[in-house]
């Protein structure tokens, strides 16, 4: 064993040998849930060595041979497995000579139930339960299926052969070139693949239906799904075909494979996985139908399909060299998915909706426990945690910022050149910047390194003195601390209208801008009666920094500029994106105790007649957070605050109504669900009563038009909010609906609401149900969503009592972090932060370490916020006034109720 010490605890495999081709044969026994195989790996021995080191996990290796360029076959003297490092070390008595050789390995394994590697999924044909074999190899799980060099840069070609029962279908990355049936065994031979990373190899084996179409250049695109569900795949098929066409043109590079399959499987830990030529989905992210799919379900299917097809270029054709640069895959795939769907459905306003992506990135990156986009990865089991809002959301956010800085045409031309140069290869972030430098003539290295090599982002403090705008940047942290980061910031500014804008690079900590010329320009466009009083310019124009929110940073204005922006919002001068930005920045500043909660509430009043989807949905999120915070900060007045939120949302609820209006927009459908669900959550009597009546109609008649998919969640929430241990009829009805449904989207919608009851006993029952055999392991994440404020204590006790079981079932899965995120983050006291730390002190592992630290930090951020709120002496008086806000408006319809008139920010 001393021979393998040099290979232990290493981040990367040694480079004695490089794989060039895998010839893989697998025989799968679905009844016994086992498999056995032979893999012949063509290697390039680049330096003489006595060792070959590759990855293996949970496989039994039974035979190993090596045939070198001299055609002599040798066997290793030692075959050593190091379980903790997930490696197989082969020791040879004589050194292996430089040159080509073939390593042959026989192995066997078990189809696991953890949705990683080669695993078992289950489905029903009639009443009969059957097994299916599925792969999920990202990020480092190929080693669970066959011995391999499981690193993204080590691209190779693959020739795959599988043996299955004759009645089953097998899918892989490449088309089938031959099938042979011999008794009760069908052997399926797949064509040789192009160069690709191990983690992109894929298999699906089971009973499947499919539909297909061809692109304009002849590529076959198919959607595979469970028997009888093909009609539900037509929308995704349409999106996939359109995406292939748009990306082919955008990247000036055709899709290189002869086919693309999209396969839904019953059990899948992620939403989807971009295996080259065979994208695998969980059912609800691929299939949608008219009766069960809401507008948000349909949009989700479109975005996921466009995202995964985008990976065929960003990730599969050009792959990051190491997981440090995973954002090159995920950030770009997220960005191009919005580009594509916005092209298909411009009325969906996807670039406005994109702000929800960047908001998630900004939220996570404001933590001291964040990480850079180019993140150091030292342990394979920590990889799952970097598939997070930094890689995806911040990644796509800085891409959009760079696109805005360079211009669309220059950016597109640069990406096309990057694709052409690095096709079939692996890259680092610097390779992309170098290509952009060449194509644009602009040195983006220094600019972008400040965004990808350091964590965090700046807040720009903006102040207007006389005719000079002053900018100061500081590392923004929700904790209220100030980091030492400094960025090169592409700043955009709008002065009083979108026709008067300016931009510059803020390359230092602070900078001043003389705006006298802009004021003169504004004077030229006003009548003599409206001439700007230069001495009172602060009070007469509004200034918006970060126009359309294309920059990944926050802005804090001085009091006068903030007041003017508030007036501009109320008057309808700002675009939806900018209204979103002012609100989101103000919320973040309040949470960081840089803005009083009273000032945030004062701003919220300016959104009283908001009807834009992206703005109102963010307003609802913020109101929900404030409502829960208020229960800890000022419990005696929290009901009054919720009354204000109900009154605030009643305007949009009345405009939208309950029922679909013929010809109404997709965004109105999304908005109706958001607004009515929020009112049901806030206990709005009229909404809860109407929702309950419609729920009962749906229980009696599943075909009723009274409860279409867009409003079903509202009804489920209303019923569960009024369910108690002594009045549990509603809960039983929701459970019965769940048991009767066979559609993933509907089942997840029901699961998401079960724990929102105000009765802790019902919350506990809902959580226990999520662990039962009635809920697929992939769907437990939905059972954790929406836990009520009143149920947080029982949820924490439940998590502690069940942790050993949870760890056993999900510890090796992407899903494990959901238990921490959705339960731990419900708390807001230092005492709970310490209790969580103490519980996990002996239960920490690389797969949850970062998430745990982040959630504990968020508890402490909320605790600090609450402490700060309690110091606001006039806050409860403000809340009393807000509770009367709707009545005030009705009784004083001729007066203008503005926060600047009644409240001091």
C-alpha cells in the first residue's frame, strides 16, 4: 500500500497516460439491479511509468490487462483501490513504455438508488412496477459506472455496446448502428462518438415512447418519455429544434452530431443534464400539457430546453478545462437560453425576467461565505456546491454586463471565434478573454478579472453636489461589513429620460463627473416656463444609475436623488427593469442595515399600482420576507403590516381577476398566480374564501374550468393555510389529490404547499409524508418548500431527528443541500445560528460545508437586521399609518398620498 501514498489526497490525476478512446461494453440486469462490463481504453503513455492511476468508485474490478505498442500483454502486479480518493492504482513490475497502449478492465457494479452514476429508476406499466437504468455522470460520477479518467479536460471518443432484454429500448449519445437479438438478450451497438468529456457519456434503458422531427439541415430531434405521454413532449421538441437553429447561426457553428435526443425519466436529481446528443430530464421539466401545465410550467420547459441545447456548444463542444471554470458552461448556457427564448417569445419579455436570475446571484454573492466565479475545487465531493447561484446566476449576470459594454454584434462575433478556435477542446476563462480582446480590440482581461477572480461585487454610493455627480465604490456585504474588493465597473447613467444617457468605466475607488453639459442639454429641450433652476437641480430631475440593470452591482443614492427616483417611479417614468432595480437594491441595503426599514416601506408605497410581472413578483418576495421578519422584530404590529401588504396587492388582484381572459398575455397569467398566491399566504379573507370554493369544485370535477393550472397553487395554499390538527379535512383532500395525480408538475405543486399550514402539527405530518415511499426521492425538495413561519421550530427538530436517515438516502446527491437551505434559513437569531453550528459540528462533509456556512451567515444577517429594526423608534407609528393606507386612499380620492408627504425616509 505504500506505493499509492504518492497518489492519495491529490486534486487531479497524474498525467503519465492520457485516454484517447473508450470501447465500453455493458451488460445490465434490471431484475437484479446489477451490471457488469468490459472497457478497453486506448491510452497515450506520455512518459515511462510503473503506474496507471484512474478513477473508480463502488465498482468491483475483476481483471486488468495492458497491451503496449509492442503487442505484448502484461498484467499489473498490484491492483489497488483507494476508496476515499476514488482512484484505482495499477502497479506494473516493468515500466510501461512511451507510446500507445490498450488498458482492458473487467468490472461489475450495482444500480444504485442515489440518482448518480448508473442508477435505477422505476416506472409503472399499468399496475406493474418496472426498473429502468439511467445515468447521471456530472460532475464526477462516471467512475461509478466504469473505470475512467474522470476529468473534463481528458476528452476521448467512445464506442458503447449494451446488452439488455429484447423488449427494452436503449439510448446513448450516438445513434444505434446495429442490433442483434440472441434468445433473451438484445445487443445494441452505438456509433462512435466525437471527442467529449467522460461526464457527458449517457445511457437510458427502459420502455419508452418517442416523437421526432428534423431540423432544416437534417438533424433528427426526438423526445422520449414514458409510454402514452408523447403528446406532452411536443412543446419541448419545438423549442429544441428552434434552439438548434438559432445557436447554429449565433455561434456560426453547426450542431455536429447526427441526432439529438431529449429523454424524460421518472427519477432525476437535477432538472436536466446536457449529455452530448442525449439530454436527460426529470419529467416535469420536459413534458407539459394543457390541463396540468401552468404558464410558469410552460416557460420553465422552454428555458430548460434552450439551456440544455445551448450546452451542446457551451460545455460539450467547448468544455472547461477544470471545474474551476464551470461558469463557462453554466453561466453561458443560462445567458443563451434567455437569448433564445426571447427570440421565440418576445412578448414574454425574457430580458426583464432575466433580472430574477441576477438577483439570485447578487443575493448569494453578498455573503462573506461566497466564492469567486473562478472557484478553487480541491475535493470531488465539494463539486456539487459550486453548481450554485455564483456559477449560474452571477456568471450569466457578468456575461450580460460584458455584452452591454462591448455591444451585441462585437460580443456575438467574439463568441463565434471562440467556438471555432476551441471546438472539441477544453479552455480556461483567460482563453475566452483573449479571443474577445482580439475581436473587439478592447482589453477585457483587467476588466473581467475583477469580476471572476474575486468574490463579491460593489455598491456604488452616488451623490450629487452642485453640478457634479460623485461615485464611490465599496465591497457590498449583507452582513454590513465592508470587504476590500475593488472592481472595474461599467457604469451607465440615465438623466431624466432614456434619451439622455452616459456611460464610463469606474476604475478607481471614487470618481467625479461634471454634468453641466447634460443640464444644458436638458434646458434645450424644455420651454422657457419649465427651465431648470440650476440651483435646485437636485429637486427637479431624476438620475438612475445602472440603466436597465445590466450591471452586476448595487447603487445607493443620496437622500435627494432617492426621493426623486421615488417620484419618478410613482409617475411611471422608469422602465420595469429600472423599477425592479431600485426596489431590489433598496431591499438589499435595508437588510444590510444601510437603509432603514421605514425608508424601504416608504418606497414600496410608490409601487401601489404596479402591474408589471417582473417588478410585482419581486415586490411580493420582498413583502413576504419583511412579513416574516416583522414577526420577530415587532410581533405586536406584524398583523398591521400584513394588512398593508394585502391592501397593496389588492389593486393588481382586482385588475387581473381569477379567470383567464381571452387573448391575455402570458405575463398576466404568470402574474395572476403570483398575486393571488401571495394574498392567500397573507391570509386575505376574500382570496382564501374564493380559492377554497374553487378547490372544492376541482375536487368534485377535475375538468372544471374554475381552477385551471395557473391558479391551482393559490387554492392549495388557501386550503392548507386553514388546515389544523383539529380540522384536517383540507389536508386529507390535498393528500388524496396527490395520490390520484400522475403528472409530475401537479404532484410538485401539491407538495410545495403541504407544509405551509400555520399548525406545527400539520407541518410535521407534511414533512414526514415527504420522506414516505409515496414521494419519489427526487421530489423531496418540493416537500421542503413553503414551510410556514409557525412550523419552523418543528421543522428544525424534524431535521435533527431524521438527519441520519436523510444523510443515508441523499448524502451523495445534489438534493442534500436543500434540507439545510429550506429549513435552516427560516431562522433569524444568534442563538439559532449557534445551535445549528453545534448540531452540524460533528456532521460536516465537503458536500454540505459551504452551504451550511452560507445559511448560518444568513441567519446572523437577519438577526442583525432585526436588532437594527428594533432601534427605529418611529417604525410602529409608520406601520399603523400603512395599515390604514387603503382606507385613506378611498376616503381622500382627491388627495395625493405619497410617502414623501407623510413619512421621512
